[in-house]
């Protein structure tokens, strides 16, 4: 691309679910591949080079290869590189299946030296999980899973500290200790049943566990005994029985025996500590070493499975097969660990925690299930990357420091990256379990993260981040673009990021908020206030020469006022009530746009404190509002519910049967209501449930418009007679919507630099529209008759004495009348203002029919008539930039011309 080109980011899009090659291994915060691809294709041509210095699981490099670019992967974490490089490797799928079958056969028939006090050392993998079928008595039924619960007992002797304090946890701890002292020994289930949470206000079950760990166990009041298995699920190959039953004596004896054995091959017993001896941030009681994260049985089983995978290297299997099976191995670790809970999948939190009730899964069963997922993923990678051929030298997979890239100067055309968000996720810690099983060494020293236990405060993080982006500046060609995705609700880390990038010499281009895939697919689950969901994608451009930026931050009070001005705008966008997520999103984008995010003054701002100091909490405490919101006239804004409803209607307008999938509806909403305007899940759900109902057809769930709502749209007389429509209320709402749209388009025109004439009927009934209007008469060489008719046009933009655009909002009226009314402007003057009908999406066909009437051919053929649908109007009015910045041409790009 020419060095002087500045390319805008791609259009806002909805995140798509992961494809098979990204489902092989779970990864924290993986970016949606369709969004990454859209950025790569926007900023590069085929054959050009794309780099990600913080590559993680490798989405950027893999999508670059898929898009026929060259991909450079770089990450310091050996596990992450193994995931990405293995995905990109062109593995022979037949050989991979043969390798898997060989491993499973060896698990079934080979015996292993598992040790033991009595010298009985020979055991098979299969023996570990054998139980007796309760139905037919077959002794080789296979245990699939075993549930265990924690058991507590009071400690003998005196506790280190008395239970004190009047908080909920202290009160709970006292009650728990009394119950344990009385019973002497209780399982977690039995203990929870004895606690009446109603006596402790709003306490939850999870606080019982916290009281046990933080008040009783840490202070020596109680002992936590080993988790005690209580039931198992098995399947019998003889009679096909499958049931969940209590453990019998033989099962308990087997587990006791397994506890005396030891793993026959390599297994990690690394402590969860940093090189300086400090405990991991992410470790919890009972997780002191990696091997403690697994039951005795699964530790032995994993040791055998890992050994059998590595044995394939001696049996002439290709290394790509071994790597793919090791990928399968690490993918099951979280599921076969003691961190697994009944009826849950994988880790419940971003730390190492063993819950009071946990589940032991059969390692071979988990490995078999995961292999089918990996096989699908490798098949997709084989087919999609590099056109189905081996990647070869088009892909480089580097395990290294982002501050020292083995890449030539200005040899990269585009960089897309996702650096660590301060202290939000401790990636090295969370991958330590898998890295330990791979026997990979971890370079803690060069990890760019905030972690005081590693002696890495925020200042050190900022230094390392700045050095990394200086290196990105070196390898990126002049005129090349850098896109950074970031996710943090703390200003200090945004400040660190923006300071590092702009000090490196990059010029800011644009920023866009993207709804994440999880929000899109699991959208009905509401989030707690105080979190920021989704990511902001920020794009920069590398100038030809690096210049030290002049940082003029302005007065601290001006920065604070800018934040609060944006916060109030967001509250207005959301009908007087904005959540923390919406406020943070809007303010963050505003500070980036205003070039203030890297300011020293911004660094120590606290969003929540600012909102609490200058705004008002709503009654439920989950959002903020402003004191003057109640006085806002309804004509001044288009309520969020109306915008959502119009967008839903735009989906139905293009479909037969007034039914659409949730994906179709959400896609339209999330691509139209962008950035700070993106609605909360419940806001969408409220509108959707009021207008439609879910129905299932051929296994697919559709939302079908309710018949009663369909009748209100059509103004059906029968609906009025049956009381389905309050005609007076409906008429008032239609007038409001009509006036709101006129007001917004008038403000749009004024911001572009035009005077706004608003029709007499509208200004007669609305004080807001009278205040908005800036031209009080119709100028020009019109006769009295034509001038009188033009006075009834909803809105006209004037440039001096010349009309440049006319608008008729046909919320419920016949578009033909408005076309004729605007046509009067062409009767007696040489001016040719563009005439725009603004209509709901479900009335577009009426406009199309009206504008192509034979009687109007001469009028519409010779003059610029257009139609702006409500969904396009919302798109026009979306975003943070003012209409003056977007320009009036955007309006006419969105408006449809006659067919």
C-alpha cells in the first residue's frame, strides 16, 4: 500500500462463534476469527506479511494464512506456541487417527510399573477405572466419573485467633464452627444443609465456602480432610447398563490401593510459586503443587497416557501426529483435574481452585471425546490454511520476547495484536499446569504483566510495554497500520497502553467497540455491574519517520469535564439510565478520540468514583442517571427502545412470515447500535418479548412477530375494535416518533452548516422543534401557492437562500403525498435539492411503489428522490463523531435511489 494512504477500519461486525480449529483447546480471551480476518483483509493485500507480537493461541497468524497472507507468530509462552504451531501444521489425518488408535490400544492392553509398598507393581490403565456392574455383575464395567465431597472436622487444641468481627463471614464462621464442634465431622453437603442462610441477610452459598477458607481454615479452627468419593457413574460393556450409584466396598478398596501406588512415568510436581518463592496469585488452598490438582488415579492415568503418546516417536509416526495428540492431552487437563465440578465444564474462575464438590473424569474417556474435536479442527486447518497445502515458510512461529523480535526492519505490512491487560489475566500462571505436563520451561522474567509478587509493578509493565511497541514500530513498514485490541475497566492500564503506543511514534486513526462472541451467543445471561465486556479495537498508522509526540493534555478540570460530558451523553442515549459497562465504553472511546487517554492526569482517575461524585445512582444501584434527566423533552431524543424496535422491524421487513432467528436480530442490532450505544441484553430482551414470541421449526428457534403487534403496525380496524390498540396512545406515539426524527435530522443539518426550516404543523405543536428551527421563512423565487405548500414539508436544509435537501418523515402516512409535496420545489426554480422520504423499513415497498408511479415519472426521473429507512437513519446517527465530521455525503450514501 502507498505510504501516504490512511485506511479506515472495516465496518462494525458481529463476532461469530469459533470454528472447529479454535475449539480444540480452550483459551482465555481468544479474539473472534471473523473480526481478525476482516481487519487483515482491510489493511493488507494477498502475499503481504502480518505480525502479532503477543500472539496467544495464534488467531492472527492463522487467519493471515487463511487469507493468503504471510503470518508471523510471536509469544513467550511455550504452551501457546505449541497450540498455534500444531494447528498450522499440515498433519496426515489418516496417520493421526492411526496414532490415536495405537495409543488407545496400548492403554487397553499394556501393563505398567506403578510401584507400591508390597511390590505388586504391574497394573494396566484399564484396571484403574474398573468397577462391578450393579446390573449383571460383570467385573470390568468402566467408571466414567466419580463425585467427591470435602469433609471437615474441628482442629484439636486452641485455635490461633478467636473468631471476631461482626461481618457476614464472621457470623457464618461462628455458626459453621459450632455445627462442626457438635457433629465432630461433616461433609460439605451436610454442613451446607445445616446452615440457614436466611439468618445471615443476603448471604449466598458461596460465602459458606469463603467463611470456611478465610476465617476457619487459615486461622487453624478446622481441618480440611481429603475429598471423599461418594458416588460414581459407570457403563457396562456386557449388558450396556449405565447408571450413577454409590461406591461399594470394592470401589473404596480400589481407591485406597491406588493411593498407595505412584505414577510410572513423568508427572509434574512443580510448586505453584514464582522463581522468587512467592505463591501464585491464582493458587488457592489445596493447590500447592501441580500434582495436587489431580486425584491419585488420574495422576497415574495421565502419566501413562503422556508416555504412550511420546512412544509414538519410536514407532515411525510423524512429529505432527505426536504434537496433535499432545494438544489433545493438554486440552483435557482442566477437565480431568480436581477443579472440575459436577455439571460444569472446565474452570469456573481464572485461578487454581478445588471446589468442595468436585468431579473426577475418566482420563481415557475424556481423551477419546476430545480427540474427535481435535480431528475436526485439524481437518479444517488442513483445508483452510494455505489453500489446503502445507504452510511452509509462509508461517513463522517464534517463541520469544515482544521487545526483541527476530524480524527485519520495515518488513511487516500490518500488525494486529492483543497485549495483556495489566493484571487482569495471569496467562503464565493459568498455563503453568499444561506447560508443566509438557515439561516446558517458562520465562517468567520477560512476561509483560502487572504482578507485584513477581516484582512487576505498574511502572515496570509500562516500561516493558513501551519497549515492545518501539519494536513494533521498527518492523512495521512506513504507512503500515497497527490494530490493538484492549479490554480493561481501569483507566491506569488504558493510560499505559496508549502512552506506550504514542510514545513509540504511531499516529491514531480510529477506535471501535466490538461485542464479543460470548455476549452474542450467550446473550441472555446478565453481567454484574463493574465489569467491562467486549473489546475496543484501536487502529494506528506508522508515519515515515518517528517523531516524539507533543503531548498537550490541557487542564485537569477540562479532562474531567470531558469525561462527565460524555457520561451524560451515554445516559441520554440509554433513556436516562446507563450501566457501568456502557459508561466506561463511551468515556474510554471519548478519551482516545480526544487524544487524552495517555495523559498523566488521566492515569489515576477512577471511573466509579467520578460517576458517583458527579452523577446519581439509580434506585437499584446498578446504573447511573442525572438529576436533570426527568426534565428532558421527549422530542429531543429517540429512545433506545424505539431504536431497538425499528431495527427488529427492519429484519422482519426483508423476510417472509415475519419470523427471524435470534442471530439475524442481534446482528442487526449490534452492527447498528455501536460503541456506547450498544444496548444491554435485558434492554433487547424486553423489546423482543413485547413484539414477538419464540417458535421452533425444523429444530431452529425463530422469533415470530405477534399477531396483535402486526395489527398495530398495519393500523388494523379490527385490532382497534378488539381493544388491541389504544388509538389515542398510538397516535400520540406516532407523532412523537415523527417529531423526534425531524429534530434529529434538523440538528444533523445544522451541525453540517445548514439552516433548518421545519414545517408549520410540527412547530405549531412542539416547542422543541420551534427552538431547533433556524430559518423562519421559505426564501427563494417561489410563488405564494408553492411557498404555502413547501411550508408543510417536514424539514428543509438551506444553504443561504438555496434549498439543498428536503425531508418528509412518513411514519404512518402515504409516501406519495410527501413526494408530491417536495416536488413543488422543482416547479418554479432551477434549484435541485435532494428529496428524501424517511420511512420505517416495513414501509419501504410503499415508497418504492409510489416513486415509480407512471403519473410521477417526469417528476421522479428528472429529480434526485431518495429514501432513508429507519435502520439506515439509526446507522447515520450512531457513533461518537459529530455529523459535521461524518459529512452529509454519508446520509446520501445510506439513502436509496429509485429502482
